[in-house]
């Protein structure tokens, strides 16, 4: 093989790696690029992926175009996080439909607003490649008896253990006692108990500073754990004990690409209101959840409990 032919083979090989031949894989790749472009406020990439006439329709029927989103991002509405998960791509010749779950966090005037929705996006293959032409999203309802207020706490970390092992630490009593709480009652199933006891000597049932009565809302081994939470904290927001379990926590466990023994743990505390003790509870739990994830990371790394 001469040098020119060899160079051509290398070019084709690298192109097939950078640009997947399978249309569904191409669409998934574009969805990832679009999420990164939104977070980075990258107007050029958005204009490459979304067609000029792109229209997005939200849950209340409001429509926005590509340029509307670009202007909003340039005038103070930041998007620190956007993910597209559980993607299903169907192709029909030169058209394609994507279905999945969209989680977006917007930051405006120092307040984090989080929205989770099921979405559908439509792509058409033009001469220059696939481009998005329209999308629609419908908000996912909160668990029964709860309300998504748009005010949530989001923290995450990477833990040097597999998703199955990290999930075990969150869903067994021995695991929880290693980093989360000094004592606990855990029934590893949807509807089971998930009670944290932070001061066994002074509050043995977790009725004051703990989460007595809390239940698991969603249980997906190795993938996701949702549970109720109490925001009534002595000396901070004890009056919110009357609103016990109005808030809840969603924890997801995602493998880190190329690192089979590493897990990205993402924790979202939903349901915060505004005003009164809610405004004291919010920063308290921002710090508290960061501390929980730090203790988890340290325990996995060292095997030493924090107490």
C-alpha cells in the first residue's frame, strides 16, 4: 500500500470514529453536543444543530425559537446543567424522532430552578447532515402528595467504586452507617422505611433531628434511589416539622465512561418553598448534602467512618 492510499484509509477510519455511520448514533451524539452547547452558551453550535426554523413547545403550550433561547442565555439566564437521559431514537429515512427525559437547571437572580420533563425532538437529514427542527416537552409529575416547586438543591461527586457498590452503601443499614447517619432503619424496597437517626443518644428514634417516618419513593438497584426527607431542623427550621416529607431526595448512580469502578453520584433535594424558615433550611441543606457526599467519597477511599 502506497503512502497516499494509507493516508486515505487512516482518514476514513478516523472519520467513522468521529462521525458514527448509524443514524441513531449520530442523533444521540448530536443530543449530547446540544446539551453541552446550551450549558456553555455556545450559540454557534446551537445554530449548527438546530435548524433556523426550530420551534420548542413547553408544557403550557408556549413556543420558543432557536434565537429566543440564544438571546435568553445572553441576557442573564444561566443553565449550569442540562442532561438528556433514557434516549430512544427512531429513524424514518431522512427523518428521526428522539424520546427521552430532559433535566434542566436554570440559575436566575441567584435562585436555582430545576425542571424534569419527558421530551420529543424531531430531526431532518439535510444535505449538510442531521438538524433538529422541532421539540416538545411535558413536565414529569412529582411523587404523589409532593410538588415540584422549581427550587431544588443539586450536588454531585465521583466515587471510586462501581454503581452497584455505591448503591449498596445507600440502601443497607451497614452502608448508611458508614457515611450518612450514625443509626438508621432501611427497608430496601419502594415504600420501605428510610429513616435517619443522627443523634442516637439524644434522639433515638430520629423524631426531632432525624427523619422518622420517611419512606423510599423509588428503588432501582444500581441506578436510582428516591426517598422522603424532613426539613424541620432544631435551631434552623424546626417549625417546618409540620411540613415533614413535603420535600424528597433523588439520588442517581451513573457509570463513568471508561472507568468501570467509578460512579457519578448526583443528589437532588426537591420541593423547597420560599420565605420564612424555608430560606434558612435551603442553605443549611446545601452544605449538609455536600458534606454527605464528601463523607461518602472519603469512606470509599479510606474505609474509615466519620464518627
